[in-house]
C-alpha cells in the first residue's frame, strides 16, 4: 500500500518532527539528520517536540529548529574501526602484475581496505532504540564518505575485492551480516539504516555467497545458510514479480517496486520538491514510491525510470515511473541467483532443490530471451509494461545477460559479437573515461556522463566471458581505459571516486543530490577484478 511508512520510527521515518527538521534545511546534506542519535528516548523527544511547537506558535524559524535538534540529538558516532581479521598488505596476486606502476597502484588499493573497515560500537547494541543504524553483528567494509554504513549491492564488488586481496574471513563476515538482516527483516535492505527498511537493492546476496564458496569451498557454511539465501530470493519472487503477456504466452518477470508512498527520510526535501508539481495527493504518493523504487534499483537517479506521454524519457524526475520498467539487469541478476542456488544444492547433494532452482533459472532465461532480447539490435532492452514494448535506449545494462551468462552457452560468441557491434554503433568506444550510464545528459548522477564501476564490470566482464574475438578485443580496450582513468584520478587527487566522468579520464563524475564521494568500496573492487583478469599472468 502507498501508505506504508518508510519504517516504524516516529523520529527517523515518519511524522511531523522529521518533516519540520528536514524542511528547515539545517544540514548541508539531509542524510546528516537521520544519521544522528537521540539524546533521550523517542517518547521524551516527541513530547519535547510538542512543547517546542507550542512555544514557537507552530512556526519555528530555522534557528529554532537548529537549537531543538542540538538539544535533543547528537552526532551518531555509532561506528569504530574494524581490524580486518585476515588483512595483509602483500596478497600474492600483486606479484603476478608485470607492469610496475600498475602493481604499485594495485598495492595501494589493497591498503585502502583497512581505512574503510568498520564495526558497530557496543553502546549501540545496548541502546539501539536511540539510533537509526541497524546493529549488525560483524565488521564490514563501507563504500566511503557519507555512506558510513553497509550497502547491499556495493558489497558484491567489495567482497570480490576482499577475496582477491586474500581476505575470505572478512568477506564471510560481511555476508553473515546480510544473512542476519534476512533473518530479522525477511530481506536485505538498501543499507543498514532503519530508514532503508522500505526497500532492497539488486539481489546479489547469492552472488556474494557464490564468490565465497568458490574461494573457500566451505560447504558447512553453505549448508548452514542456504535456507536464508532462499528466503532472500523468495522475497523478490513474492513481492517483485509481475506477469507479462508476450506473443500469447505469460512470463513472470521482476521490477523494482517498494510501494512506500512517502519521501525518502534521508532525502526528504528533494523528494517533496520533485513530486510537488503533481498537486494531487495520490499522484504525489505514487511519485514518492517510484523514487524509492528507483533507489531500490541502485540507479538513483536516471531518466531510465522517467516517462513522457509517448513512453519516451523526454520529461523530468517528477514523471518517474520506475515500476513500469522490467529492467534487464534485475532479471539477469535474479536468473543468475537461481543458477547459483541450483549449483549450491547440487554441491550439497539436494537433488530435488537443485531441480527446483534449475527450472526457475531456465524459465527466467527463456523470459529474458523472449521479452527482452532484441533481434534487430542484438542486445537486451528494458521493457515498458504499460505500452508492452521495449525501451530502445542505451544503457550498459543492455548487455548485463552477458555478464550474468544468461544464455544458451552455444550462443555465447554470437551474442558477444553482436554486443560489440552494438557498442560501436552507439558510439560507446569513443569514451576514454569509461562507459557512461546512459547517453542522456540530464544532471542525474546515473546518467551521462557519469561512469560508475558496476556497469563497467557488466560490460567488460560480459564481453570477456562471451569468448568472441571482437568482444574480447573491446573488453581489453575498455578494461585498459577504465584502469587508466582510475589511476590518473588517484595520482591527481589521492582518491578513488564513487563515479567518474566518461568524457575526461580520471575526473570524478557529478550530478544528483549529493557531492561526489570518495573511498570507494565498489570502485576499488572492480579495479582489482579488472587488473587481475586483464593485467596479471
Ligand atoms: O542519499 C541518496 C541515495 O544514496 C544512496 O545511493 C547511492 O549510493 C549507494 C552507496 O554507494 C549506491 O548503492 C547507490 O547505487 C547510489 O545511487 C542510497 O543507496 C539511496 O537509497 C539513497 O537514496
């Protein structure tokens, strides 16, 4: 229902206090307020707030709100550094990199991990009601900057990087946190904050488990946790599937859909401003829910989720309709998760379960082929549920099935070749700073010219895995460019960025609703993955 609140908290997720504080705009970044800790119990603060409204005649000034916040809240200060249990600064892959400057760069990347490692302080466990952070039991590696907590899909590439850096214990610790979240909430939230409890993110938990199992072959860990991995996928199967009729056949495919029709607490004002032009209360609620669904996709924001009257994207963020899109990447990730579960059950000797998930994988693979694959262009397009047709716009996710290997293996090379031709036709090989998220320059952070790490991995790895000569040649070129951009940026600023600029190698990306962040978990993970796969022997 659109009336579902962001979460239960009457401080961090709903109610007048949140509205008044966020609308007073007292912090440079609106996430700052919802990351603060309460100095008193919730009921006391709510009582203080009632009195505060009375004494200010329900019309407090910005300064009034600031002093109210100072009297009732303080910096969250919930985290302390985590000493990574298996960290060492000379993992063996470094010796396999011939190029000296690349080896030095990779070695510096490894040394960033300890600077991003955190755990929750003991006082948070004792007094959890006073914090927005969800107290997860183990240490974790964060993305960086304003992203101080653990994030769902970021962690897939962080874990990849940790495993390359020979840290399986640290990787397991992070996955165990996500399993803890599934156990408690039935799904993995966007990030470990109560205000993220209304949405998930791309379902990569099973993918993380696959990375761990392949690295450690720890079957007793797998046996212990496989039912929680299934539970997480069932969340998507039960809550995110829609039926589509294509060529007389019904297919069940996934979309992002949170159904919580209120502004994101951490970006309250932005959402109020985005949806206000719609005037009508129901349409405003639908707009809020769609913004949250876009945040669930990880692509917040992009005009990939925006619709004009004709089904194009010649509109703006107000006209967001995320639920109307059947995204290529989400369905590929789910299909891959089904395949992983089948593989896990096979390893554990569970014949029936292996068949069950294998069948799910094959059904989804067929749906992806029949509904999303475009014979003319040779790639997969997002599908517009309302108009019942593909959205033929460029996104790097258009070749995500190659990354997830959701095809009949006999077609791998031809699909790789066609994807390479498509990239050429779209002019993608002309960007020296990375593959942009789209070709629309909208000012949103997941549109042109931003180049983010996960889509680089989709494209570079997808082309590589296809086995086609041309696709592999392109993948080497793109890998070289991406690593060069990362290195140049790092040499010039000493930072790894959350996103880059496709037009200017090494320059940080921009746009969106907060300033570019550094650290940066997934960028480091994808850089290490790319270096290992392309520049080491
Ligand atoms: O506060 C705005 C949004 O911030 C997050 O999104 C961005 O950072 C995440 C962490 O690196 C990343 O997972 C996501 O893809 C980025 O767009 C947050 O996840 C959003 O929910 C939030 O609205």
